[in-house]
């Protein structure tokens, strides 16, 4: 069983996202460990990028904060190396593809393997362009995680039948960010996915409250929260540990 | 999109596989071959073939009546002729089928062949092969000056097809033995071919592609399908032509700059006056096409990014003309240096969003427009302003702008009786340059030159000289060349010209440079401002500061060329919008 599957074996998985290096290297290590300790079953690690096209303002700001601390991809690996000394929480990267291309695919995925990072989510690598990294990632045992959106429609089965790790179901149109309401009929999408594959699904985009997490848990194997976590770090800066732990615990409890 | 023909089907099992994977054409072989079938077999196979797939009969010196019978009975729609059928034979065949039977003439490639156009008047398509289905590839470099849509055949399989499509850009690929195993059509190999063809969409060599969020993929695919449909729709073509003519003022003039030519003392310099178009730049060519397409697609709202404001103004104009809503995203820095255009857009009824993210220029305006589109595409079309972005945008925008080189070619032939020696255009994303180069791409003696924003110099940190200092990357939906830091962070770039102040370049340009078909030079702010003033004083034409980059290169190049040589410069826009910022650059205070 891959480490990703472990995240889903015990009830609905609570998946947290954090931008590596936000607000700085030391605190970032601490916050990832805090999240793991207080209930994240899997953590998505964002590699800071100047042009995060699919992100709303909250995560854009996190990218800027990390870049202002001069965090580069090697620093991100350093952060995860420290995390790995204390935690075996399943980790996946969420990154735009350009930083990975610039780092070198071979070198990047080989490092992922060294640090037991199990997957990569690249929002700008749709099914049609997966070839870009598919083979190299596979050779290093890294899952390329597919996204399915409310607008995917007849593409759902094509994407799902080729998916590995888990499937990231995007709850809403537009970009990441906190939303009061999720209007998409997620059940329909997940049913269609279930017609072709048994790999876990996790829903993300717009989820911030325990109520939302509870509702999503009913239809999905996992709940992904990004902006709400990143916002806590944005609000509390270097003193975010306690509120972060409290929030993650609350959300994980809602998923149970 | 390249079409796929699978040739040599002979059994019901073959048709079953074909119906599953849906290539565009199938071939039934009626000539001597292990894949030969007879009339009755073909008839029974056609009966079960998917109705959307066209069938091609393959013949060598066949009795004409047999072909006509196959056509009349609806077994074939197209005849592919591999023998010594001459022009008379083909003419007769056409006559006897009331011109309804389409003809592919197959030519075997030999080293000394140099005329591919012999049959052009009587055929619909040309097919090139290494022999009568020999299964070997031939030297693709021998292919040149093909005028008819091309079927590329000969030794194609899933390993080389991507290269073939990217390199030759044929109308269709024709595969037979490449999808067989032990003489039988192989389901997996056919599936692979169709997949590879899909993946080759929107590629220019290794550049281009469709690196877009999943949320937008169906929208991009729909856009491509609708565009492919409407670009061949006579009514759409007519409507667009009329707008270009009656509203935008096409054709634009080709102007001989006599004083400038004399002053420089070398090649004759001509200007393609895109600055004289309505709204003052080439941008209107693209905007009218996309806005009309959007309207046909049922969209009611247009969004666009803009740098200098030329594209924003053009979009706002088209929206007003077609009665559509319009919102334009513009970097904060650009709203300051191009304040006049902001007011212009508002005057035209558009809402202008000031983008305060990141570098506060064009790059971040593009980001925010994509974000807006991902949120609201059901009623909204994003009019990308340059030959960049995810497929199909680089293709659509280029196609819209090719009117520039089409007219250039006609006009220079009329004025000079010969083609130019060099064509020069400025390159930000590269739409006016692609439009200026396109119809000269096959005339390999003509130098194609792109000029990018060199800012304070390509050897300083302050420039937008993507081609000089950039490297391969992926941003804004495309793989291309980008200015970036070691770790792939996109650099802030700088140019005096807001329209060239972009860290990337369109993918087709990246490929043209890679294959050595076009050259790119960076022009500094100082050189561009000098050219801006030079052209104003010398010819009474105030060029856009973007276009002044191309003028600057012409000033350098013309004196090095002979007097009987010709340079055509694309004057992509007019300079009224730049007057205030150039005055400031020169230290003149207009408010005094």
C-alpha cells in the first residue's frame, strides 16, 4: 500500500495545504509538523511560485510571503527533510510545473523519492499534458494526481480511469479561496468517477468550516483545505502554531 | 488538428476497431496488394462503418467506370490515385461524378522530385509516399511548396507520428502497416495513434501545448471546435471580411518611406500601416475575429488583458460594436503610463480592472484574466491579445493576423514586382510579427526579423529580451521561452514599451527561432525612442513605441543592404498613446 492510500484508510481523510516557506523556513517546518500532529492525514506542500494562476488572493499572498523570504525549491526540500526527521505523514507536492521543469524533472522526482513524497498535483498540467512528467514520476514511484472540475463533464471518465494516488475533485469554478457555499453537485461527479475506478477522491476549493467538511465527508473520501489554513498563517505570522493546531483538530473531528 | 487516415481495411473486425477509435478517413485498397478487397467486400464494410468516417478508395490505373460505380453506390467518397493517371483522366473522373468525388493524387517521393503542384488544378488533396505503400519513411526535407492539403504517408507509426505532425504539419497522416501486427490491424496501435495525434495539438516543435487548469479544458476544446467550424463557414467569413473592410479599414496601406530610404542610403524601406486601422493598431484584426466568434458561440461578455492598452481598446471597441459587455485587466503600472487608454476603454463602455498583483504589468494582467475566466466562462469569452496562451489561442490569433502578410505580399508584388528581402516586426507576445511573417515562411530567402524590448540593455537586469536571455518554461498555458530565475520563478521584466513588457513570447516564435527560420534582436529603450523621433520627423508618422523597436532595427539594417533590396516593416500601431511617456523619458514636462 502506498503512503497515500494510508491517508484514506481510517475514515474520511483530512488533507491540509500549506505553502512551503510561509512565512519562513523555520516556522514552515513547525507548522507542517503541527498540522500532522493535530490530525492531517495527508499534507499538500505548495512550492512558492510567482504566477500561481489557479490560486485566489489568500494563497497568492502566501506565495509572495515565501518568495519574500527567498525560499527556493532546494529550501523546500530542506524543510521537508526536517519534517521527515520527526513525521512520516503522507506528503504530496502542489506545484505549478515551471519550478519543477527548471529544477529538472529527473532531479526533482529523485529527491521526492528520497524524502518519501508520494505524489505531485500540478494545476497547470491537465490530462492532455500529463506526458510531461508521467513517466519520470512513475519511475521514481511518485503518483501524478489528477484533478477533476465541475466543468469536466465527459472528461471525467477519461481522467479517472488513468488516475493514480487519489483524485482531486475541484468543488467550484474559479480559483482557490474560502467560499460560503459549494454549489456543485459533487455526488454526480463522484458517482461517475466510481464507475471507472476505486481510488480515493478528495474534494477541495472553498472548504473552510467544520459544517462544510462534515457535508463533504458524506460523499467523498477526503476533504482538502488550503486557503483557510494559509489564512491563519497569514493572520498570525510567526505565532500561528496554536490557532493552526486548534483549527486542524476541529476540521479532522468534523471529518470523522 | 491533423486528420488521421487508416488505410488497408479488409475485415469486419477491422471496421469494429475503426468505429471505436474514429479516425477521419479509412482506405479500401482496390489495387494489387495483400490488403486488396473487391467491390462486394467494400460494400459490406461500408455498411457497418461509422457514418462520420469518410472512405477512400485506393487505385492504381483503375478502369474509370469501376471507380464511378463505387462512388455512385456510396461506398467511397474519395478516390486516391497511385498510378499513371494523368490530368485528363482525373478531369474526366471529376466530370462524370459532377465534381462530387474528391481526388487524392498520390506521388512517390524520389530524390529528384521538385514539382508537387502538377495536378493542383484538378485534385483536392495531395498524398506523398515513399512507394506504393512500401511502409518506409522518406526524406521529409524534400517536401516543399505544397499548395494542396497534404496526406503524409509512408512508414508512419506511433513513434514517429508526433515528429511528422510537428515537422510537416500535414493536413492528414496516412497509416497502414504502422498500425498492424502480423498483417492485421491492431486495436492498441490504432488507439495509440489517435492519442498521439490529440497530444500533438497546438505544438510548434516542442513549444506550445495546452497547460491550462482542468476547469478551463472543456472551454478550450470547445473554442477550438467552434473556431474550426466557423473559420470554414462562408457566412462567418463574409461577416468578418465585411467588418475588417468596412469597420477596421482594411486593407491597410503599404507605404514607401522614400525620405527615410534616401536618408539611410541602402535598401528600400516600406511600412505596413497597421497603425491606420481603426483603434490604431493591428490588435483589431484579432479582436474582431474573436469577438464575432464569441458572439456565435452565444457568449455575451468579453474579457481581455492589456499591456499598452491597445488590445484593451480594441476589445472594448468590438464589444461596443457587437453590443457585448467588456471588462479589461491592466497592470497598475501600465494604467499609469497609458492613462489615456484607460479613459478610452471606459469611454467605450468597458470596465477596467487595475491589477495590483506581482509585477503590476502585463504578466499579472494575464494571470488575473485567466482567473476571472475560470470563474465565469459560461457567458464569457477571454480574448487573448497575442499569439500566446494555451492552444488554440496561438493558432487563432496568428490566423487572424496573417491578413498582414497576405496583404503585404500582394501589395509589394504590385509595387515592386518582387518579394522583400527582409520583414521586420516587434515582438512582445508576437502577434503582429506572426501575422507579418506567416505568408513568407516558405520563402526561405526572405529574412524574418523580430525585435523585442531590450530595455536598458540585454546585459542589464532591466530588459524584456526574452529570446536573448530566456529559457524554456511553462506559463500562461504554453511551453515557450521565458525570462526566469534559476529556480523557475518568472522574472520581472522591463521595457519602456508596455506592450513589449512581457517575460515570455508566443510558442510559434520560440520554434521559428529554434529551427532558424526567424531571427530575434533586442532593441534598447534609447534606440526605440530615437526611432520614434526619427520616423516622426522623417516621414511624419508617429509610431507606437512598440513598433518603434522594429523601426530601430530597420534603421540599422537598411544601410547594410543594396539599393535594389527591400525591407518591409510592420508598423503595428500609432504613437499618440506614447507621446506623454516619451516626453517624460526625454525630461519634457507637458504640464508646465
